[in-house]
């Protein structure tokens, strides 16, 4: 093992095992929020287990292979599964890699709360499919997978094996455009099947309560899997691989997920590099509540037009738009691991130019928790954390709040308009908008 990677592994292991209460700001597991995190970012009642799994879907078109047409091959999708555990364990260190500046993979490690193979907690828990962005890995979203598992969710995070992101050709893009929605639908269906059969780490999942979370390219796949019809132009963009699944195609109805209750779309693209992804009515065809999250300076997928356009267009369901003002695209990944801080290119995968990452992630965990608890678990009390808030976070007031540094959380309405669950000096720089179903 190279000295640099070996040193990173030892450091991460010590932090994960010797400092179980360390926050992401101190180099500990990213799922554990810091002291300035909003209320619902806190870890839940369950320890966390993690398992590796793999599904194989036979006879799939692969536009990254084949000379004259996509090759037909068996598609193997590996994944991390985070689940509520029966008792706490020592944690783990995740090993992953992402494309570096030279085009070669850069290996990195992430300390985790989860214990591999830990016995599962008793009960049935909602199923969440967590989909990463182009060139990312499930481990880079471990903060969310682990955090939700402590709160009673089984989180399945596929690894999509994208081409290196520095290969910016139409041929390379054809692979992720094809496989994201198809893989998400396949993984969800197979996870539901195994949940119903009581198999492996999926046994505790409740297939009747399923949600999707997708970041960037994973957001495109999740919104498509939730019902946004693919544009016919996607057939040519994928060497014909998506031709049967586009609007009007013979397999259009195959892109669907049973028992879908909610979608979280973090920085999803509204079109990919000039390619129109969805046909009319676009995201207006989605029929489950949706929570959009984006930075106002996201120059990868765009803000307005961009994600705001999607929020406005999804007219037939309750939907939310959380905006981090001045944030860019890299809002959903963990803070840059030590191994990814050697060059600007590597660090830029992870870090935002303005916002602390250990601030961005807990705020998202807070709102995603409230949203999923409300619409997937049916906990109506969580509505107070997302409904009826003043749109601009800085406009909220809490007249009864003590002076000085106050760590108490705002109680919300009727005593305060300061966002419920936020500390008085921490509800700044954001907006949260809501639109009901029309």
C-alpha cells in the first residue's frame, strides 16, 4: 500500500475508533454533525450497520461498449447498504477513489459510524435509494446514508461506475445518461423484492415505503425514475440504448418505481450539456412530493434557469426548494479527504468556495430528515420544520430568545418565525420555498 494512502487509513481508523464523538469538523465520521447543526441533523436512536451487496441485471444495452451498436451484457451493480443496527460497534473506514487531475483514480478513505455486518435492529424501516453524481462514489455520500440509518431508514447506495469525468465526450456521457435511471429502477425493484423475501441486509426494509435521493446525475436519474418522461432525443444521445424507454417507446412504462412516496433531488440537471433530457410534461408528470436542494451559484446545472425551473414546473405535488445562497455545485459530497487535498482539481470535487462543508451537510440532513419523516413515515409533527417558514432564513425572529450566544433551537410557530430547529445566529444565508399541489 502506498505510504500516503496507508497513513490516511491509519489516521481515519484512529479517529473513527478512538474518537467516537468527533464531528466532521474534527475529522471524524461525516455523518456526525457539529455543535452548530440544526436540530434534526442530530443522530437518531439506532446504531448503524453496513453491508456490501451486488445485483446483476442480465442482457442490458451498454453504450460504452460495442462497435456499431451498444453491446448487450449483464449489468452488475455493487452497492453499500446502511441499516439500523441492534447495537453499537467499532465503526469502519471506507475505501474509495475518484478521478484525479491526471485522469487516474485517486484513492481516499472516509471514517464511518457504521459497523460492517452488524446485526440489524428489529422492525421494518422505509427504503431509500441514494444515488451519487457523475464520477462520485457511495462513500462520498456516507454522511447521509449513515445519518438516515440512525433514524430508522434502510439506505441503498449503488455504485454506478461512470467513465472518468475528464473524458468529456458524447460517447462517454452516453453511459451515465443510459444507466442512471435504468439502474435506479432496477436496484429499487430488486431491493424491494429482497425486502419482501426477508433476504440479507434488505430484510428490515419496508418496500411499501420507498424514497429516492439523488445528487447531480443521480438527481437526473431519480427524477426520471419518479416519472419524468425521457425525451425522444435521448435515444440518439445514448446510441439507441434508451430508445425503447423514451416517451412513446414500447418500454416507457418500465421506468417506474412501485410504492414511491417521496423524492429528494440535490442539484439535479435540467438537461445535460445541451441535451434535453425530458419530454413534456417533464417533471410535472411526477406525482410524489419532492424536495429540491441547490446552490444559487451552481454553474454546473444552473439555478435560474436550472433547478428553480424544475421546482416551478413540478406543478401537481407539494414541493420545496432549499437554496444555499452563493454555494456552488459541490454541496452534497463529504468534505475533501486528506488524500484529495493535494491539487485544486481533487479538492474541488468536494469543497465549496463559500460554505463550510461541515455546515452544508448538517443543514441538508436536518431538512431531508424532516421531509422524509413527514412524507414517508407519515409523521405530521415534522411539518413544522418545513411548512409555513419565512422564505428568507434571515427574516425570522425569535422575540423570547436570550441575548448572546444561544445554543437553544427555535421553537418555531407561534412563538418564533426563526426557522424551527435552528439556533438564532445560524439561520442565515438560505431560503426555503414551498409550493402546494395545483
